[in-house]
């Protein structure tokens, strides 16, 4: 299980997307505290990034699984 988690963390782009998600979430919190009622777009962007991270991890794991298990036809 540790190898799987390490593989997901090392997926290219995953750290960048996590930083963007954190930034959008913090920005939404600041907008909420300021009472500007503009936190919706920030939360939407953070949610979309989370979905993108999940899709990226699944596709990367599928590619990795396909590369590790070469099927030789004879």
C-alpha cells in the first residue's frame, strides 16, 4: 500500500494541482471572512482541481499497471 501511495504522490502534476487547490480553498475562506460573497468560484475551482487530481491519479496508475504487465503473445 505504501508503494501505491508513493506512486500517486510522485505522479507528475499532482503536487502542483494540490498547491493550486490549497490556494483556491484559502482564497475562498478569505473571501467568506471578508463577506464579499465571491467564494463560490474559488470553491468551484478547488473542486474541479480535486476531480482532476483523482482522474490524473487513476490514469497514471492504469498506465503504470499496463507498463508493468507486458503481455507477450506467441
